């Protein structure tokens, strides 16, 4: 019985930690609005890839129910240089504007300055938008608007910051956003010599099901690039898919914890019932000599709760050691979270109390005359 209680506590603690992690992860603000949005991926050949992307964008914008369409592709990681410091591991995102407004389709909030305009498309324009993390890293004590930044490579031009937008956590909600800079993708013409994975973001009007547009989107994409298959998913599904591993572990551990809790309760009840049946004659003698029902109840409960508390103590020590294997799967909670340990211990104590109370209560109903004859 002690082993069952200890095992149940270990499993329940693991399940509690995983449930907290998943709940906190799903509550993370991604920095944009993922509702009513589809994400489409098209691999375009480098010949005329920007023109093809614009044609696809216009056809998607014309679909009934579409509110806005955005285009973007990642320019990769690298170093960025300001006039004061060098920032490593900086991501550059080439994004659309105008009829293919990336920020508008994503719903990314503007914190300072302005969004891109059509004038920023020109090859002679040297403008850039940065996220919060980039602004903090590059100019921690200054206003970033009007500051200059460039890539750390030969011939890279200086770009003037015209806006600061919110940090975006995508696709991994559990990773802190890094420094990012945004430039109009039309200005990257000629820089990319291979196939380009272009992402289209389609936001539908509120109240409409975005998944209902998948067939129409495939049809429009195929009309422009017939030999390329469009990979389409909802933005909410994309975010949820990156929590799948944690949710799977949560379900498995939760299942085992539920079974362990039931076994612990049944074990406690069975042991205490057997103990009462073995002590029927003793209980009859006690009651015949004047023992009150409350005295009998306390005696039986004391025995059961003592075993339960021993199991809880052993289980807590085991849980502190074994839950460390979950460290890589936890988010926003530690393996020694006191609230989880307290809640699980109280739950098991309550289950143990009920499992012990039923046979203890039955013991108080024993007729002394019948008990004295019991063998």
C-alpha cells in the first residue's frame, strides 16, 4: 500500500508539471493574431520568383472572404552591425507590402515609427524595420527610429530604421524571440540565385472558416505555378503542432497517473477492509467495554493515514529525483514546483482519507455481541 501511494505521487507530480507546462505554453502571446489565417508555402524557381509571388498574391486577394494577404521569406541568420556594436545571430525577413502586406496580414503591432510604404520598394531606398529584441540589443538607451544598421558583409549598405514592431514567437512558442530585421522582399531581387520558399499568409474575414478556402487557394496557385504543390495549413494548427510532443507526454503520464491513483485508492480500501475484518473481535471487545464509536473510528483511520503519510513521504523524495528527466519538456515551471507537490500530496491524502474512512465507518457499526462471537 505504501508503494502504491508513493508511485501514484510520482506519476501525479509528473502529470501535474506537464499539464502546467502545456497550459502556460498555450497561453503564450505569439506577438500576432493566429486566428482566421492560413499559411501557404510555395517553392518558386529563381527566374521571376518575385513576379510569380505577386501574381499569386493578387489572385488570392481576389478570393471571396479574403481580408488580406501577406508575403514573406527568410533571408537567413547572420551578423548585423550598428554604428556602436555588432549583433550576432540576427534574422532577416524579407516581407511584402502594399497589396501583399505582411504586417497587416499577420496582425503584428507597430510600436514606434511607421510601416513600409510603396516608396520603400525602390532599390535606392535604404529603410528597415526592426523588432523589439533588435531595438533593445542595438540601442538599449536610445530611440531606434533614425538609427542605422547593416549586414556584416562587404558591400552591404547602411539601412535607416523607420519602425519598431512587436516580437513574434513563431513557430516555437517556448523560444524567446531573437533580434529580427525586416526589409521589403522586392528589394531582394537579384540577391537570391536558387529556388525560394515563399510563404503566403491569407487572413479571412471574421466568422468564416479559413479551411473552406483551401481548395480555391490550391486552384489559384496552380494557375500561376502549375508544377508546384502548395503546402497549406492553418496558423493555429501550425502553432499547436509545435506543442505536440509535450501534449503527448502529458496524456501518457496523465493516463498512468490516473491508473496509479485508482490503484492506490483501491489498495488502501482493500487493506483497511481486511484489517477491520481481522480486528472484528478486538473491536467488539473494545465496544463492549465502553469504547465510543468515535474512538474506533479514530483508531482505524490512524492506521490507514499513517501508512498513507509514509507513502507520501517516500513518493515526494522519489518525485524530486525522478521528475528531473522532464526538465527539457517543461515550460514556465520547475521540477521542484512547490504548488504542484502540495496539490498532489493533498489530493492523495484526501483519496487516502476517503478510502480509509469507509471501512472505518463500517467498523463503528459492528454489533458488540456479534463481534464477540466472531472468529
